[in-house]
């Protein structure tokens, strides 16, 4: 009878571990304290007291050419002084690699396209994905509803405003000091997958169908990125399932970006130079006006807008997991004097209970370059720091 009792205890223990892990995942949105039951005016007032940040879209409509000093970037003036660049202030247009999703999933072409993906991740850290199969009506609705949200009166947009110390909602992100330089842009950030992390109080209500569009779009983005994870995993010599399984029940979040026109665009930035702290990013460029720039060999290159394509980039977590075989890349957004720019970034990352660190199969017989941390600790470090180059990845290096 002992062996049978022992087996029952083991099964009960395994079940308990699974339940605890699932409970932790449900609690993810509560990693930062949530303040419930506050009316709209109190939320906005506390947000502005905490961060001292004005709504940039409203600010752009009233300041004329007199831009507040907190938005002026001296490094951009130096950049212009030492560059014979085009009028948008970049050193050139970067023809980043283009990956054909159809070929990547077609047995007749997959090996060749996977090799292109490997080269893109290794040499660029950025690539565009075309022919990904996301229905055109979903892309159209996502663009239409996003544009509609940012056209709403400020009062309506602030009905889904961020709470103090909280990332989700409408406002600005990573503003940690009253003296910190600010980005010329506003954003809406929401978690969408797994469905139990959704805080729908922060979801836009300007369109009856927006929630449905977000749901469909998130499902499609996950489908596309799942295949990318499988191919990246295989390219790293891990087999298709390794990275896919790590990120399969991870978090998918959307960041809707709005960069209003600026009378002195050469002196500001839509978003500060940074690398993404997640695993993989898929960006939909809603506007035809280009503004995303990547740093390559010490120069800034503008990424062209390919209608309907996803601009994808390797995040810090994949760099860490691969022990540096693939590198995350610094990027930023510039703005225009006359044109607004809108984009939607989808972030795939891990979840509570996971670990961020080099995969053991990839460090056998070689130096371990990065630390290993519980995802909760990594996330706290990430959200507690301002966007500043590759500072997040630098903090994760063994010699930091």
C-alpha cells in the first residue's frame, strides 16, 4: 500500500504546484498596486501631481513654437550639427530585411526563408514581415478605431487614464522624475492575452467594436509571432518547440502610440532611444508618415512604411535567452512638423513564474553573459527605470 499512497501524495503535490502557478498568473496585473473606486478627475489630478506630465496632444495644440524645455533634446541639436542628413534628421533610409511569412511556413521555401530570418535576427535585430495572413478587415478596423480614439476630446480619452505608478491606461510611460526629459507623444497601454489579465476599465469605449477588434487583432498577432518563435528557436538549434512553449502562455500587451505634429521636430523625440524589454515586438505602422528609426553602426536609419506589414524586432529577453546570439537593437521615434503619426506595438513577453536567463543548452562550454532572474523581479526592474538606450540589457549583464 505504501507505493500507492506515495504516488497519490506526489500527484496531489504536482496538482497543488500547478494551481499555485495559475493563481500567480492571475495576480500578474496586481504586481503594482491598483487604486479602485476613484473618479476620473481624481485619477488625472493624481497622475499629474505624481509625474508633472501634460497631455502632449493637447499641449501641441496650444504652445505654438514655444516648446517647454523638458521636451527639448540637446543631443538632437548635436546630431544635426554633425550630419549632412535629410530633412527628417536621420542618416538614411534603412532597408531592413523583409521576411515573407507565406514562404516561412511553406515546406518548399521554409529553409531558405528561415535562413533569412536567422540573418535578420543576428545582423539587424529588426525585420519586416509581409504576407502574414492577418485579414485586411482586422487591420483596417484596428487602424480606424485607433485613429478614432486619439481624435476623441481629451476628457473622453482621460476616462481610461493611468493610475499613479501604473503602466496600463492612457498617458505616458516610464516618467520617473520631474527633471526627466519628456517624449513628444501620448500612449494607451493595455494587456490583452491571456484573457484573464485584461483590465477592461482601461480599454477604449469610443467604438462599440473596438474591444472586439482588439481581441481579434491580439489573436492574429499571437498566431504570427508563435510561428516566428518556432523558427527563431529552430535557428538557435533548440528545436521549434522551445521558445514557443516558453512564450505560449506569456503576456501579450498592446501600446497605441500617438505623436502629434511639432513646430520644431528636429529638437524633440516622439519616444526616447531604447531597446524593448520583452521577447518579440510586432509594430503596425498606422500612418503613412515614417518615423521609426533604428541605430545601426552608430547612425540612425528610418524604417520605411510598408502598408500592412509588421515591423518586428528582437527584445532584450530573447537576447538574454540566446546568451547574446541575437541582439536587441536601440530604436526611437521622430516626429513631423505637419503630420501626426500613429502606430500600434504588440509586445510578447513571459509571465509570472517564468525565469529570465540564458537557456542552458546554449551556454554549454561557453561563457554565461547574462544574469538569471525570476520574471517578476525582471519586470519590476524594467518598469522602474526610464527608457534609456540599452540600459536594461546592460543591467542584466554578468559584469554589471
